[in-house]
C-alpha cells in the first residue's frame, strides 16, 4: 500500500481550500445575481384611513320608550308625514293607570288629613305640623311621577318631518331604551362612521373624503368632508371607536337613508420623496435595514430611517438610501 507523503497531504489540503473558496465565490456571485432588486426612486406616498359608515339625514331623532311595555297601538307608518307632538305609538298601560289612580287617592287622603289637622294647627307640636305638610308633599310628588310614567307610555314626534324608521308591531313587547322609530326632517344627508382609536388621531375637521356606496357602482365616487369628531369614545365588545360625522352635499335621488357608505380619507401625502416597497425592508432589534446591491455584485446591508407608510405597500425613506440605489426584495435578505 502506497503511503502519502507529508508534502502531498499539504498540497491536497491547499487544493481543497482553493476549490472551496472558488465554489463559495461562484455561489455567492450567483446568489447575488439571482436576488431580485428594485431601484430606489422618488415618488408619492399617500396615507389613507378607510372606514364604513351610514347615510343619515342631517336632522333626525331616534325614539325609544323609557319603560318596558306592550304595544297597544301604532298610529303611523314608515314614510308618513308627521307634525311635532303627533302621537306615534302607545303602550298598553293598565298597571300605570292603577298606579296613577292609587297616587291620586293617596294625595286626596294626605290633603284631607292636613286639612283636618289645621283645625287645631296651633295646638300641634312643630314636628307634627311638619309631618302633615311633608306627607302631603310626598303624595303630590308620587302623583307627578305616576303622571310622568303615564305620559311616557305614549310616543310622540319631537319634530316635524317624516317617519323614516319604524320597528315595532301591535302586541310586541318593547324594552326601555331600544330605538324603535326615527323621525327625520327633509334636509340634506350626512354620514356617520365609527373610526377605531388607532386611526382617530389622524383625522381632523375639514379633511376631504372620497365615498362610494355598496348599492352603486364602485366607479361612482362622491365627495364628503369631516365636520365633527366626537371627543368621547364608544366601546363595543372591547373595541374602542369614535363617531365621526361627514358632510355629504349630494342630492342624488338614488341615495336613501341607512345606505352603507365606504369612506376613504386622505390623512397624509408626501411628494418627491424616496420611496421603496415595504417588502424591501427588514427589522432586527428595533432597527430597520435594507440590502443594497453594489456595482461589484456584492450585497451590503444598510440601516435606514423610514417615514410615512403608504396604502399601496410603499414606504418613505428619510435616510440610509440614495436615489438610484438597487435594493433587494423579499425573503432573500439576510438578517
């Protein structure tokens, strides 16, 4: 058996090392050539808040009862013209009538007792006279409460207009606070939307919006304007949102109250800035990086500072890149 000399062993190791180096160089060069890149250019970055809303009349009133009850009569229909104070819905109120009669009887008894006591008023002790007067006043207050409850069993229109919503039938039980009717004035439309707390700070009064409707073609775009932002939030199923109202001047006859509105508000826009695709950036330990392909084909990782994030997957670059740089895209980047 032939035994390799020490010299041959060294030569073999050197050749292997050279071969490995050549292979690594060719592979890395091939990898750099295969990595997709894109040129850093100047462009426009637009940030938009998109929400859905509801089309409503500018002046309307949602109506509900203050107490639980059964509907005895419905005295108007959707679309009817109504006047202020007109009766719309009445609850069956035998229990309230009983309470009202009992309160009237109690007041009569209290007043009669006070009247009898006044025949010998000066002989009564001060606390006894005060008790008689207090009993009468309490009975009056109880009667006022019963009369108020009886009045609240009848729903009337708070304004002149038309009945745009009616969600109740005779015999149904209504709960306190549930909106069952709406009266609207013949006025223009506005839009109400719920904006999540993550976006509400981006909105300001006077901002313009582009709106479309589910019931119309997406190509039919209308203009609107932010006119009011509620300072207090609403929480529904642990989701915090704020009501934002938009002025909507259109009088298109196809539009109806209650239609769903798709709203896009342009909250920020920068023109002539360096723009790269978001997928060209990676983040490591809170630092954002991009990968530049040099003229020699080598890839160099550089730290970048970003600004406005657009809606189309583009990002503004404030520093770290220059116009004309070629940056790698997607998952080929190394962290």
